[in-house]
C-alpha cells in the first residue's frame, strides 16, 4: 500500500496510511496506530476520501465516509 499523508497539516495532526495501518501523530509527537482492518470503509477508500477529514475535540471525522475515531 502506498504511503499517504493528509494535506490537512494545518489541523496540527499528521494522518498517515501505511501497510494497512493508520498512524495519527499529535502535535506533541505522541503517535497512535490503528489497524485498518478495524475500519474497512477507510481501508478501501480512495486517497481523496481519506484526505477529507476534520479534527474536532478529541476525535477525527472522515466526512465522506461517515467514520469517527476517538483519539487521546
């Protein structure tokens, strides 16, 4: 799987997809990793749909996919 980093870096999060894993890096450098097997719609989504996310409070929402992910 290709490495993909969201263009929404201004949201102070770095979202990366690699080897069927989702990496979320916080502004303080803390990283959370999630298997994409937990999110089949996100795993199978296009790069455009993966890039359409927003950070609100303690979560990430992929708008077109209707997926919410709580992060801490």
